[in-house]
């Protein structure tokens, strides 16, 4: 069992170095880097790295993900984006063993530590919610058999933010089964990514994905309504200068 860890980056040397330095030099791990930028510092750094390095312009996140998949040779794939860190290397060992032993498991997933805009650590567990509420799993922790991509397709380039959500929609729609490693936190990531900064656009793309995949049923529609309501409530708190309340609520919900 070989796990390909795909890292996409665009002119972010510091984030790239942090991410790649966190990947252990195991014989069953393949590092695949898709660099859509051209800064000399990143390019020179990548020359010293093992693994597959693709340096060329891309059409966005989904296109970069797809290049990573097409250039990987592993039996399973994990996406560790630039700036994210793998903080539990044993997770890779356990995932490889589980996928080797259990043919009925299509992907492994776990918990992560999210660093919010104030630098606070939030300990995130998958919500296992209906798809209207958002991702039921934490995508940065997912290790997916490569054969799944062959069967349901790669990332849809029409989605600029919610391409990971759309992939998980197809994953669930087609009945693929995951295994949850619940006793650890395996990835640390910054909480200022595109899906956070452009959350309402992400919600619209999630709606479009549900509709396109013909699963915008009553349950998912209600979940989407709740998601929009909570989004608006957070915005109201920010407008009235009540971010401290929002922060306390987040810390209470996502404490260790």
C-alpha cells in the first residue's frame, strides 16, 4: 500500500516548507507537489525534495488537485495543502494497514486542529451532518483509495471553492464507506482559507452541487436552510462588534 500525499501551492514558500517538512520519509509515502506559481525560492526549495514535482500554471484549486491525482502512483491519496501540517505520522501507518486489511473500506478520515483568524486552536471533529449542513467529514484528513477517483471521477473544475464538497457528495451518493479514526488529531490547518473568506459563495456552490447530483431532497434542503441561518447570525454578530461572543462559542464547541 502506497499513499500519495498531494500538496498544491502557489507562491507560498513558507507554507510549502512547513507542509512538506511535516511529511515523514516513509517508504510507503509518495509526495506529489503541484506548484502553480513561479517564485524562485519555492522552485529552488522543491529541487531539493524527493517525490514528484509539477511546476506549471493551473486553472485553479480543482485543476491542481486533478493534476496531483493524475501524477500520483499510490493506491490511496491524501491532500495536504500548502500551509497545513501533518501532526500525527502514525495516522499514515494505521490508514495503510486498515486499507490493506479491509477491502470494504474506501476511505479513512479523522480529526484536525484548526487555527482560526485570532490564532486560537479549535479541535475539530467531523460533524457527520446531512449534506445540506456542509461537509460531514474533514477533507484534509481523508485518505481515499485511488480507485474511487477512477469510478466516480476527479474534482469538478466548475467549482472554485466547494470542489471538495462536490467530491464528497458523489462519494456518499455512490455508497462508498469510510472508517473514522476518532482517538487523535492528525492535521493542523490555518482557518483563513478561501472557503472561510468566501463562505457565502461556498454555500451557493454546495447548493449547486446538491442540485446537480439530484440529492437536494427535503432533509438536505432543511440542512441548507440551517446553514444559511447560522451564517447570517455570525455575520450579524460581527457587524455589531460581538466577535468575542462568537469566539467564546467556537472555543466551547471545539475544546479538547
